[in-house]
C-alpha cells in the first residue's frame, strides 16, 4: 500500500492532472541517470530526468507471492546518457532502478511506485530494450556454496588465491589479422601453450574497445600462429594493431587446479563425489567358488 503525499492526493482528486513517469538508474560505480516520458526535463533529488523521445515502458506485471515482477523499458541509445559501449561493457548490469509517478508541474508532488534492478538489456541498432526486475528477483538467487564436482571459486579471488598478476598467468599482445568479428590472430603470446588462455579474460588496452573486456572461448597455437576466439563480438569493430592483455583461464577441474596452477590446497570443489555412473551401477560380488559375479 502506497501512502501518497497530501498535495499529490489533492492533485489527483482535481480531475485535471499533469503527471509523467520518471526512471532513475544508479550504477554500481555510483553514476546515476534520469529519464522521463514527459516532453521536457524534470528535476528533483539532484537528478535531471531527461526528456527522451521514444523512451517508454510496458505495463508493470505484479504477482502475489515471490514471483519476479518486471516490466520492459525501451528507448534510444544516446551518447549523452546511454552509450552503446557502456551497455556492452556491462556498466549497467544489475543497476538500481527507481520508478516515480511525478506531477511535472510541481515535482515535489511525487511518489516512488517501484524499485528494483536492471536485468537483461537487448540492443538492436541504435535502440535498446531493458528488463526491470522487482526486488523479489534477489530471493531467487542461489546463496552459499553448492555441493558439486567442480570448483565454485572465481580464478584469482580471495578463496582461490592464485595471483593473476604473475607473468606466468598474464600475457599481452596485439591483433595481427582478423578472421571474423570474434576471431583474430595475435602477436606477443608465442611463449604460451595453446589453451592456456581458454576461458580467461581479454581486456582491450587500445583501439575502439579500450577499457572493455570479453571472455576467451578458444586459444589455439598452430605452426607458430596464435589465434584467439572470443565468446561474443565486441561492441566496436576490432582492428589490426589493437592491443590487449590476457589472464589465464580455468575450467575449474581438479586436475587443472593441480597441474596448471599448483593450487590444490585451495580447490573448492568436491572431486571425490560420486557421479551418475555410481548411482546407476548394479551391485556385484564374487561367487562362492568359481569367481563368477552375481
């Protein structure tokens, strides 16, 4: 149940209203952005809510219980507020969202109708569609540790303990040839064996994608030629001579932790847990005299 300010209640009861919707996004780095469906900017709480043509929201779907309530917000990507690079780089991932109903003629008359976080963002050309998830979304996230065969730590974090700054786990190179938007040949990595950076992280240090990162799907070495394949195409086109750094990858297996990182003491999986073959195996025992099994 929302309690409306007295002035806003009186405005709604007047029968002639000047209302608009305002959305405020707050990223994890503290940067905040405001948008409104009104045709002029609206200002309150130190935030300028920009009037964006075509910026609109679907109906809010609200359910009883702990189901995730959500709505979709659509609009245009603008260099002044939402840039394609920022969206692709994940700067808006899980950003906080506040939705206000505001009297644009007197912004002091407003009510916070919804709060949540930004979910999936889909881009198409110069436009985007963003999913806004309700707070119940966090109640559906797994918490604590999982009993599983593979390690549940992230390579290089405090639980893992591997120092990714060491030269053996870090490389730097440059693009020498492009094979596709996701695949390119690279220099500077000749001292590393193939697959060393598979599942690792590539961070661009120059070029149009400088400051952005992407996971490595494949790292091949054939006849002295190093080839890197990324999991997804970058937001901007990769160019020859673009420079990058690479961090070693881990498949979270027991043998990899032991042989590649010499870090068995910090392995966070349960390598001896029985698998499906153990559960479905039949019981066998030797016969009394002839060594047969029953």
